[in-house]
């Protein structure tokens, strides 16, 4: 990559330990590199603050805040931090290297995720946040780009650059920092105070995007998106993905409530609901009853108007189609000659030529006279019928005009049909029975109307009706009832299957009970056996077993193990012992996994780290000066008593920043010989001898000259090349120019043998 070739950080060795090998990520504030920890021989990630921000106080604060935040966290779903380096020359954080991709990349590859994958990822994120929140840290920039996914599906939350320490007093400058606009909480968008519930909102947005493949609010204008998070109603996930489960939709909506008081109050609360959903994906929580259809309650939040912050949501449910109103004039039964647009009598085919034949034809007078006589009757009949029809029309018109102009309350006047919907059948007959003939067509189950209420009428409201007209209605029998069995004492799983099979929902609660075994049902609300409407929630209280008392966890640190064990037993607690090496007195408690003062149940096991009495190995770094004119590829090896102790990584003086170093570990003190190797020629030379005191972490150089060693192996610019590997490399220590301590006096030159390729060193 061109970027890698031009990147001056590639090839550097930070702090003489972290060798930068590859650029793996670029951010607005810092770049992330893969590096090798040459001491522990492992791959790490190094985040280096960009040079242009090194003098910016805000960026420095954010960068150092990230290291401070991660340093106090220890959780399998949060990236680990190993080391930090803050100097005027460079600012870096050494972190766990994650061999995977960002969750954002995975979501882009997959589109919509299945609910099992989405819940699997979100639960891990919530566990990480619960741990951070318990330490007083709010992430404030939760988004898929800040979450890594390993090959096995493990999630790692990272980038705490704008994290806020909740225990800080007052409102600080960090309160002004906001997260990525697509995932920002309403209170962050308006510049208000943030807490753990802000992270929960962002998690809700992520879950929405995972399941629908779309962000809830997305435009080209970041300011518009922020305003939408503050004011706009959240589009229902089911409008994008109709097959989403109601319970999962409720979890998303509750996490994304605009008022933090209406959201999940902790990551643990959201985790509990997700676990409940996993156990019963077809269940629901009842946070938003409107999702189940029916009439929308008063104050529909979809109406235009000022946002009150208490979003309501509705899922449209198609009701059973109503029967179309019948034509009040009836259908054509073939008996009414005036039904339709044309009078059938006007469709007769008459022979006009016969009717108006020539009267002057003498030869046919008799015939014509007979013909005229035969036509007289039908013509006369037709005329009579026409007269009757015209008279009927005139009479009908006259009567209609009289009715229209009547002001005396004529009983034949038309009125607007009233609405009988949602009235009791008997009440409708009592109120309108003197004007209308209300007839019961049928009684049917209906989930939207209580029993006895009219839910359909065949003449629509406001249609014209006359006194005595018949209107047919349908009356609700209410919801069809289902039977809830008495499941007290049943195992919860068996009880749950019985309740779900009846078409009811389960609302699981837990409580301690000294009489009911753990996992059995203590009670239900309502109690069975009883008939209930379908989709009714049944609260099932399940036993947690006998109620265990809680006690505050004691402070065991600096106590002796025997005393700590006695204290724990006296409070009904248990302790486990893990011995660790150190400088503390044997048997002293060094740490405990539960914070002192935290309430714990009787029988809780508390893990204690106890001093073993053995000294802990101390790490000491030995540094070697590299001449400014050194050139080539070299490495340094340390020997103790002829045995190899440490073998350094290859280094190029051009990137060695004037020094190279090796780390050794020990308890008391030790003497080492350092040997320089020119990897280009194979030539070797002793750099010097060193005395290390591990009790004081100090290094004393007893003899040697680094420049002379580089010269001896042909490692200085402009120098005649040293012997190649075909020639015998130097195998002895250089003669001491001054008297050296007895323990460093060189021995006579010893020829190198094929079996011993290491340089000869003094015992």
C-alpha cells in the first residue's frame, strides 16, 4: 500500500519494545497500527495520536481520557489496554489486537440480520456497557464502527475517546462532546447531561438497524438527523420488516424513548428483557398495548403538534372486513319494469310502414280497412299506458315536492341516519325505536367491542332514512374466551407452554419463597382456572427458592488469610484462595473480586489473592547506545553464565532512535554479557558486561564500548566490510583496556566448533 510505504511510523520501535509493522485503521484523531511486542513476542494494536493534534488540548484530553477509561475496565467484551506512552514526541496506547472486522462492516455485508444474531451481539454489547457503567464510565459514542467482531462472533467494544466519568462533579467540558449523529441520544443532541441511559438509546438504534437494515433517522443533513432524534417519532420497525416479533419491537421502542425516564434504566434491565424474549420469541411485554391493534387511544401521538417526549406507537392490524351496506332500494329481481335506466317498453320494434300505409290504394281498401281495425287495439293500449305512466310520474313528482316543502313535521320526511356503533342493542332500540325498525342480524365475537355493543349497521351514518325504515345491526359477543388453567406448583417451562397454547401471553416475575421449590410457579394473576380474552397477559410469579439474607462484603485486603476466612464464615460467606508472588508478607490478602461494602447473598464465594511469600520476578530493561553512523541490520543477545537469557529482535539503527534494549527478569541480582551480531555478515562482538540488581531495578555497566563493538562487526558507515559468514567470526571477548572485575576477565581464545555456534563468553 502506498500509504504504508509513505508512513514514517512503519518500522519504528516505540519504547524500544513495540515494533510497528502495518497500518490497520485510520480515524479522525488517531491511526491504529499492528505491531509486535518484542518482549512478550505477541501481536498488539498501537493507536498513535496524529501529529497535527498533538498540540491541541481537546484532542490530547480525549486521547488520554480513552486510556484512563479503558485502564479501569476489565471485561471480555471490552478491548484490553496493555501500555501507554505520553511524551512530547509521541502519544500512543498499546491495546489488544483484534483479528476481525467492525460490526458496521458485518452489517453492511449481511443487510438485515436474523433476530438470533442481533440479540447475540446486543447482549454482549450490553454486558460491556453494564461493566463500564458500574465503574462510573459512560461511553457516549456507541456505534457499529466502534465495535469489533472476532471470527467466532465475540464482540469487543472499543474507542472510549469521548467517554465521560459519571463520578465527576458538575458539568465539564466532556459534556459538550457528542457521539455520531445517527446514533446520538436526544439529550446528547440538545447538549444536555448524559448518563448510562444515553448509551442504551444508542444500543436501541443499533438493534433497529440490525433488524431492519435501515437507520431510524437518515438524511443528508447531520443537523436534521439530530433534530429528528430530539423530536420526530420513531418509525415502527414493523413497517420496514413486517415479520419482526412484537416483543423485540417493544424492546427497541423502549430503549429509544426520547425521555430517559421512560427508557430502560440500566443495561441490566434491557438484558433481562432480551433474555426473556429469547426464551419466548412469540411473547410480548405490554409496554405498548397499542401495538396489538384496535382503536387508537385519545391523543394519538402521530397527530401534528408539539412533541411531548412520550412517544406512543401503533401497529396497524387489519380487522375482519365489514360486510358492504346493502342497497336500500334492493336488487333487481326481474319483477320491476322500471328498474334500470331504460323503460323496456321503449325497446319494442314497431313497423311504421304498416301503420302509415297509403289510403288511396283502391285495390286494397278492404284489406287496409281490416288492417287498420287490427292495429287499433294495440295502438290504443300503448297510448293508454303512456298516459298512465305520465300521470304516475306527475303524481310522484307532486308528492315529492309536497314532502320537500312540508314544514309541519310530516311523518314521511327523511332524516339523517344516526350512528348506532358502540351502543347497547337495547339502548339503540329504546332511543331510536320510535323512528327506525332496528333488527339484530347476528351476534359475533369481536375483540374491539365489548359484549352487547353494536359494531356494524347496514345503513351508513348520515344516509337519508324515513320513519319506519329497517336497519340491520350486528352485536358483539366480546372477545372469544380461552381457559387459563391453574398452574400453581407447576414447573415454569411447563406452565408457560400451557399458557401460550391457550393463546395468552406470559409476564414472568420472580420472588423468593421458603415453601415453593426454585423454578416452580408460586402464583398467577389472574388465578386459574378462569376464562380470559385471547392475548391477555398472565403474570406468572416463579420461585427463586428460599430467601437468602444479604450482608455487606467485608474488606479483606491486608488481612491475614486465616483471619479473612474466619470473618467470611462468621457472615455466612465463603472465600477462595489464589496465591501470587510478590514482596508482601506470606498470607497477606492482596485483592478481592467483590468490592467492600457491596451487598451479597449468604453463601456467596469471594475470590481472594493471597501473597505466597515468594518474591515476584522483577523486569529490568538494559539499554545499549547505537552510534549515529551505524548502518545495517543487527540484534543483541544476552548471556548469563554461558546460557542465552534474551535474544533481541532485529533492528535497523535508522529507526532505533539512538538506543536498543532488552528486558530481563529476576529476583535478586545477576551478571550478563551482551553480544552484538551483524546479521548481514554474521560477525559478532561483545558490547559489554552488566550487573543488574532486581531489588532496586538498577543496571550497572561494568565494561565494554558499544561504538567499538559496532566497528568490530563492520557496522559503521564508510568502514571496510567485516568478514563474511565464510570467514570465522569473532568468538572471543575483546581484550579489556582496563582491569576488569575478576568475574568479567576473558578466557583464552576458544575455537568455535560446529556444535557450539554461540560466541564464547566468560563463566
